[in-house]
């Protein structure tokens, strides 16, 4: 089996898996229909790009179709960005104004219409031979790279912002889905970096052995990336809860003049009152507790409560609530009358909803696992 056969087999399996996953996302019943469809379309564009690994020669009999396949590259980064928005913010919807993101795709197809779509066979072939020396085509190469960088930097910023909002407003400790989305973004960025290296080598050294090895590595990375998508999908079938897009990080929401924070008597009284409420009423036992829920119970504006916890107490709402959950868990673990309770029963009782999240938070707070702590306490 030579390197080209290996590349083609890996690419074929990758394209097949991507298309199956895209079909599944479009047809499966889910409350996340928009994000599923956006991911499916992104995967479809990825599969279309992956077809190049299966071509040993240029498809001269399907030149128009091949040129149109090239144009999908100008939709992929924008589609991925919208996918990130849709899974990060639960109220995200596509709007007519977003059509301007298709301008590069339309412009590239207009260029292809001029040089390929409406030309005879001889004209198409002549245009393709001169393509690499065309200033317009070089402009589109540069445009794609610029767009890719912009969209993926924007995607990283969206993930960071939504994660910050999540910590400041939600008490559910499961952030594995944020991390999965971040890793998917990183992985796709790395795969693109290999494509960029291939372009540089092609323009610098031409079509030599070094380029073929990069192409093989690119094809294998495409296969690995596909397997990662499937891994994430299988481990997160109800992928992503999303945060309210109307929420802003507290540092953006409060007036700038409050950047210098001092805890006066009034603020100190509010903090003590909040702590007393948490101890007496135990609202943290609700695993779905949000800062909005707690603000309603306290009859306090959400913005004021968020500032009190995230700024004046210098804690994320996420950490603030989990401290009380861990303290409650410690009480139960120390209680000899409740030694029959399993760790799983305890974590659900105190407001956690996953064992891994409970163990991580417990060890962060005590330096020990719940099981080790119980053994020492009893």
C-alpha cells in the first residue's frame, strides 16, 4: 500500500463519515435544529473539500462542477462561525442581514462564470492553465485566508464570552460542552494550517514530493478531524445548552466609573445578607439554579446581584454556588448516620448533576476526592 492509496482510503472513509453525520444532523429530531443544520452544512462543505484527496487527475469532464466545488471554501468559515453562535447563545436566529457573509462566495462564482461556467471546453482548459498566474485568483486565495482568520478569531471570542457569561450567571458545573466546542475549533484551525502550508509549498516549490507528503498528512488530518466530530457527537447527543445572548459579562454591563470597587458598609451588609440567605434557604440545591432565579428569590435586580458576587466578592456565580454545594456535601460525608448514601446520591442531593464535575469541584475545594475525604472523616 503506497502513500497515495493510504491517503485515498483515509479520505474516502472521512468523506463517508462526514456525510453520514451531516445526514443524521439534518434528519434527527432535536430542539437544536438550527445548530444541527448549520453544522451539517459545514460538514457538507468539509466533505466537498475532502473530495480533492480522491482525485488523481483533474476532472476535465466535470470542470464546471469542480469549479463550483472550489467556491464552497468561501462559505465554510462563515458557516462555522454561525454554528458557534447558535450553540453558544440559545436565542440565536439567522437573519436576512447575514446574507452579506455570502458576498465572497457570490463574487468567486461570478469570476468562475466569466472564466469557466460559460466558456467552451478549450476556453475552460486555457483558463485553468493560467489560473495560478492570475492576479484575481491570487486575490481570492488571500481573501479566503483573511476571511478564515477573521471568522475563527471571532469564533474563539464568542466561545470565551459565552463561557464567561455562563460562569457569571449559571450554577450548573458541567462545562465539558464548552471545552468540546473549543477543541473542535482548535482542531479545525490546525487542519486549515496544514492547508496553508500546502499552499505555501506549492507556490514556493511547485508540485514535488514534499507537497505530496503534506497532502497525505492533510488527508490523514481530515480523517482524524472527522472521527473527532463523531466522538463529540456521540458523547454529547444533546449538544449544548447555550446561554442567553441578552446577557453580557458583568464588566461590560456595569458603568465604567465602577472600575474601582470599594466594599462600603452597605455592600458589606448586602454580602452578609446574601450569605445568610444561602445558608438558611439552600437555593443551591437546585441543580438548574441561575443568577436570575436567585435574584428573584432575593427580590434584587439581577445586575446588582451579579456585581455583588462577580465584582465585590470577586467570584464567579459558578464558584460562589458550588462552594455552598461542597460545604453541604462535606456535612453529609462527615455524618455517620448518612454513611449508607453513595457519592452519586450525595452529589445529586447537593445540586450537582455529574460525577466528574462534583469530583473536580470537591478536589479543588478540599484537595481530596469525596471518597478519600469520607474515609478520613469517618
